[in-house]
C-alpha cells in the first residue's frame, strides 16, 4: 500500500512517500479501513496524533474512516496548511 | 479606456469582450497583501477587474521582500496597504480600489465581505482562514482558497453553488502551534506567487464563467517534483448551515485574551521595565529585538519556564502577534494565576509606532 505524504506529515514522517508491507510479509493484519490506517500510523508516528484535522484520500478522493482499503489503493495524507 | 488595452485577452474566443465586461463589473475582495495577496491583486488589477477590495494592516519588513514582490527596499517600515494601493493605481488607473486598513475580525468580517461578489483568502493563519470560511457561508460568497507549506501549495474554491467548504475538508480548526507557519518553517520566495497566480485564475473563471471552477476538488501542488494532484471531496450539508460566527477564532476561542495595544505598551516601556518574552525563533530575534527582552522560541517555551518570572506580569511578543497568542494559551494553562499580556500586532505594530513618532 502506497501512502503519499503532504504538508507537515511529510516533515513528521521524514519522507514524501511510505509503503506499508502487506500481511503476507509481516504476518500481522494490515489496515482494513481508513480508520485502521489512521490508528496504525498514529501509533507508528505519535506526532500525527497532535493534528486536529488530517484528511485521508483513497485513490484521489476524500475518504471517511469507515471506508475499506486494500493493498492496491493509493492513499494520501493531507493536513491543512496555513502559510501565505 | 484605450480600445486595445485588453485586446490580448478579448481576442481569446472563450473570453471575448463579454468576459472583459464581466471582469469590469466584478467586485473582488482580497484578504491579505502578503505572498499570496500580491500576485492575486496585481494580476486581477492588470486584467481589468473593476472593483478590488484590499484588506491588510501589516507593515513591510525586509524579510518580506524575497516573496512579496510588489514592495521595494525603500518601502520597508511602511504600511503594506498604502504602498500596494499606490502601485496598483499606477498599474491601472481605471480600477476602483477599496482599502480596508484593518485585520479581518469577527466584528468586521460580515460587513466587509458583504460588499463584494467573491472573496480571496490570501491570509497566513488558521484563525483567519476559518473565520473567512464561516463568514463566506453566512454571506453566501464563494471563497478562493490558497495556502502554503514549505514547497507545497493547496488550492480550491469553497462555498461555490452550495459546494463544499473548508470545514468539509478539515472539520476542526487546528491550533496554530500544531503546524508551523511560514515564519517558523520557511517558504521559498516563488511558491506564494505560483499559488497566488492560480487563485487569480480561479477568480477569472468564477467571474466570467470560462472553464471549470475548482470546486469540490483540492489541488495539491508540489514544487520540488513539479507534480499536481486533485483530490475530490464532498459537501457535508451541516457545514452550510452556519448562522453566526464564533465569538473568537483564536486557538479555539476558549480563553479571554488579556491584550495590550502597541501604543499603550510603548508608553509602559517609557515608564517601567516590563518583563518581555519574545517567542520568535532565535534567528528572527538576532535580526532585531527590543532591549531587555528575553528570547524563548514558541516551540521551546514549555522547556524554558524557569526563565520566566510568573510573579511579575509577563508581556508576550512575536512578529505579528499570532505566535504570542499561542504562547499565551500554553502559559495560561500551566499558570492560570499568572498575569499574562499579549502585545497586539507584535513587533510589526510596535515598529510602525516607533517609526511614526
């Protein structure tokens, strides 16, 4: 699963793109919904918990936490930015 | 008007004389005359938008010049609004420029935006962005949104024909300290001009009906890879039902803020030696600072509480008065008994009064 990172999430995670290995390799359950993925990433990168709003897009569309995801989806983490 | 002034765009078959006439009749409000607002105002003025409202109350600083390309070295220390109006008048004497020498606020937002057809958000902080969003929902005005982070930009049009709003994309207003601003994080000079120019283009499309308005789609621009991506998002109808503004938009608006105006603070400074905590970055502090002020950057404030005497009044200072509010909120939670003051408008306003006197 490919995750594109924008704004401050790129700074927090330290890379513009992240790949999550599928369960075949890790033996662990991979995230099944957007909400699972959100918690998974917040555990791995606790700084993400500080963001009061963080939009997650699946295949270029804004997704609610209940949306199912699979390893072929392209995910984007989109925090608000304020600069001008 | 010289017959051929706009001929290069009226020649475009989709645009034509009709498009030009629509621009001439349009009333557009640009909130903020910084990195984003300058390309927006300059291009709209050049292309012949009839009425341009301009809201700004900041002062030109030397470190603005790398991205705010309307201003010159000789303008440093002057009001942005005054200088911008002068240059825009010289650029196009036919447009009507309506200046508002103020920051947009809960008390003036609805009154100001009601006078215009559409609003451009060229501000630099979440509090003002959420205020503008809510005000545009109430006054039923489309809002052309542009924002920056590092080498990236975000662009979309909110509240267009009952389309989605800022709260449909990012429901909760972030606290300013969650996400670093351009002051702390830095911004490459060209970036705001790219995003601001795209905002100006959206204004032209909204006004003339040419092309497709970027509503319900967030454009993400990454300058480092020259890549763009469009993310679709839907309206959440409850966000269109806002009836009135929040009491305050400063970091959630739960604290009542103890603040002091720059003139009063300067008077105090002449009589006493107040404890001044400057929460800007170390490099900003090195550039210039008030005598006897103590520098504790906002990000490090919770680790440096021992440098502050909480038995004496604490005056919090930054460049424009926004980071000092974040510091104020942090300190007031830790020391509810302390006497805290936010210096309104920060060093920018203080410098203006020092220049004036």
